[in-house]
C-alpha cells in the first residue's frame, strides 16, 4: 500500500461541524435516500453549504463513510485513485492493498484492470458504505471522469457515491437518472428558508433579530448561505440594520465583495496579518502558519478565527488542521496579490520549504513553482521525479515540467529523460523522442 505520508491525510478526514449549526432536517431527510441510489450529486455555486451539509449528515453514522476533499493537484489519474483507495482503506484496512500495488506498477495493464480489481475487492463488503468526493468541480481530466464512470457502471450493490460540485459533470448522470439510480440536489434545495435564516442569526451567530428582519435578509440574499454568514458578521460588528438592508442589494458577487471587504477591514491588525500571510494555503496547521506569519501564535489564531465564525473549517476533532472556505480563501488571496504582490512569492517559498522538511514533496514542488523559484523546483523534481514516475503520477510530473522554463529543463538530462518517458507514456511519441534525444546530448 502507498505510504500515507506521501498523501495529505487531512484530505481523507470528514470536516468537523461547528457547534450550534442549523440542523437542516428537511435536507438531512432527503439524504436518507443516499443508501437507495448509486450516486448522489449535489451541484450548486460556491457558498451554498455543500460541505457543511454532507459533513453533518456523515457524522450521524447512518453507515460507514469515506471522504476525499479534492483539489486541483488531483488532476492526475494515479494520484486521484491513490486518494480514493486510501479513503476506502480508512474504513476497511487492506481492501485496496492489491489494487494500489497494481496502480503503482510501472507500465501496468490498462486502467480498466485497476478498476476491475478494486470492484472485485469491494464486492466482499457486506454492508452499505458511502464514498464522498467533495469539490469534484476541480477535476478537469477526461481519463479521471472516464474511470469514475466505469466505477459507477459496475459498482457493488452496497456501495454508494456522493459527489459535491460547483458545476455539472461529464459523468453519465442522465443514464443513471433514467434508471432511478441518481439523487440530485441543486441550489434550490440548499437555499436557507426564512425560519432557518432566523435560527442561523439568533442561535449560530448569537444575534437578536426579528422574524421581519430575517425575512428581508433572506429575500435579499435569496437564502445564499455565504451571504447570510457575511451579513451576520457585519451585524455582529455594529452595522445598523436599517442601513444594512438599504445597501445590501445586488447579485451574489456584489454581496460577497461588499461584505467580505467590510468583514476583513473590521478585523484587528493581528488578525489581518494572519489572514493575509496564510492566504496561499489549502490546508492550515499551527507549525505551517507559524512559518508563514513569522509569529508563534498559529493555534491561538486558528481557534480565534473558528470561534468568530470567520469562514474557517476544521478538518479534525482535535483542531490540528483547518482550511478556509473557498469563497473567503479566494478573497484573501486576491487581497494579498493586490496589496503585497511580492509577498506572495515569499510566502510560497516558505511554504515550499516547510512541506519539503515534512516530506510532502508534491506540495513542496507546487509552492516552489508558484514562487517562480525554478532552481528550487528543479532540485526538488530531480530528487523525487523518478519516484513519481514509478508511482505512475505522470500527469503531475508533466505539469511540473511544463511549468518550468524550457531552457532549464533542456540543461537537465534527468528532467529531459523524465519528460521523454512521460510523453511516451501518454502517447505523444514524436515529442517524446525529441526530449529523449535532449537527454542523450546532456
């Protein structure tokens, strides 16, 4: 089995729910149908609470649930399935051992053989279980969609998949719907009602608004959860309600820009410093945050942000790892780029060094490339490139090499060789021959 320290274990954890979260009984009841369908597909724009809803449902222990939080780095067929199989391993240790071995065999047989082996192993499970793929919209690679489609077509009867996405998907959803095997939820299902809005403001956010005000806010936001949270944070900081309702109009993007800027500007200098210095991260932990901020209060700040409902989501019950909600994280990164463009590169370099020291090499390379620290990236790829090739993570390897300036790759015979073999593996034979010749010249 692939060693888990080559993967980010936090991506396999079911996100924790906050205390006093609004219990959405109607939606939770709808999700009871998950065990009656092959696939549940939840598709809404950002900020509708898909992750919160699913984590709340998963933690009710209706059945074993495996979870993968996807990101753009998972657009590699081998890496994607490494995470998926290791997620299943958290429920049933050993269930994917042989499949992982086949997955990481150089020049292994067709990928259909990998899926077939996994399905046969999963057939031995005699209880209902669920696999959640969160943020599936980041997956843009056709072979991954094809492989998931293959799994959906031949899935064991006790297996169920739940997919959360901002966009629709090329998966065979119409065919599954026609067979009665699909449960689909969209934004109209996830909107907060007036009653839920009132409960959210008065219980979750500890405010005291009337039903009339809740009705007006719900109408203005159209029940958009991210907008409601931003509105509540604004009111918590003393904004006059009548004035707020006057200016609180327009579409979701206007609401987001206006309120996020307002919420950010009302934070202390210390909080703003922390938010901006950690804006480049997909996962936040105390030691990593301390490296980026240059301060030693990472855990205190993370807990402070969670207590203040500032769009931060804990990965685990012990509160060791967190992430920003995608909307808030996007805002912070854009703010950082606008205010301190040179700091962006510095922070990526710091993150790369931390990830290398802690043996998360894919993240170390990604941050070095984001920092345009190409010499460091070359050194890291020389160190781990062969391992990624042997593991079959060719897409990741080629993405790194394609990001590097071509003249740097040409000067490195090892990188030329890796690029040549990677291109050959993906069927780009004429270009592969060119890079293999470069390798011989070196």
